[in-house]
C-alpha cells in the first residue's frame, strides 16, 4: 500500500521533498527545545508527517501534559484533584501555577521561516 507521502512524492516531487524535509526539521527542533525543559517524556513523543493537507504535528499520549508545558497553567484549587504520577494515583487540594515553557511554537516559527526562504 502506498502512503500519502509517497503518493505526493510521485505527484509533486520537489514540493513534497521540501515538505518531508520541513517535517523532519520540525520534529528535530521541537524535540531539541523540549529536551531543555526537564520533561523526559516529551522529546520522544513528538510525531510529524506529511499528508494531502501539508505537514502535521502531534504529541503522543505519553506526553498529554505537553499542552501545559507549552502554554502554562493557572493555579487550580479543588477538593478532588487527582492524576497519575510514576504509576501511582496522586490526590491534592491545590496545584500551583506553571509558567509556559514553549517548545512547539519556536520550532514551528523556525521551520516556517526556513520554508519561506526555500520557496523564494
């Protein structure tokens, strides 16, 4: 079976090679950015690819907290806050605010600028 990327490569080889290269750059930069924020799960959880709509990026389930790392989180209060940590269920009455530590947006911006330079 032919993948979407292979189908695009046969239809528009120059355009598709550029997108595949950009996809690889996006993954590498996002993982490099995430490596410096102290989360061991995020660098291996970045997925990128190319389909008929262009480049896509997603985080696997093992890094579901990536949204909070990227955008931060306000302090939360409640009597039944719970989550899993190191395989154990944790309960808390409040959770402190977390400042944003962007790793995806800088990678997206960098690759977008690189693509603009390639297209000109």
